[in-house]
């Protein structure tokens, strides 16, 4: 059985109506806790694909596709790092 190839890293994820609503409400400053949590999940898992393998074989765009995917993962890893960080390790402004 052959594994299904990973989608191109630049392909838009499949968003649900609830994803769009959550993003819009959080952006407008009136998102509920569930919207805020959904937005983080969308950013980390759907958009940045933080926990997916970034490597793409040569027949799938090779180095450029891998670099693109790794750039997305970097953004996700920074979000995850800050969510787990101790705020006292950073500057004095809130």
C-alpha cells in the first residue's frame, strides 16, 4: 500500500464555516473563549501544520517545497513555544 503524498505546502487548508467565524470574531475583539481556542488550533494545526513532516521529495517540488513547509512549521513552533513559555523570562511590558 502506497502512502498518500502530502499536499503541497502552499495549498490552502480546508476551512470550515466555524473556522471563519472564529477568526473574524477574534479579529474584531469579541471572540468567546471557544473562538480563541479554535483560532489557536487553526493557526498551529491547519495553517502552520506544526506537527507535520516538512520534508517533500524531489518529485513533489523538492527543496523549495520543503523550505516552504519548514517556514510554516517555524511560525507554528514559535506560537507553541510562547504558549508554554514563562512570561517572566521576557521583557517588562504586558
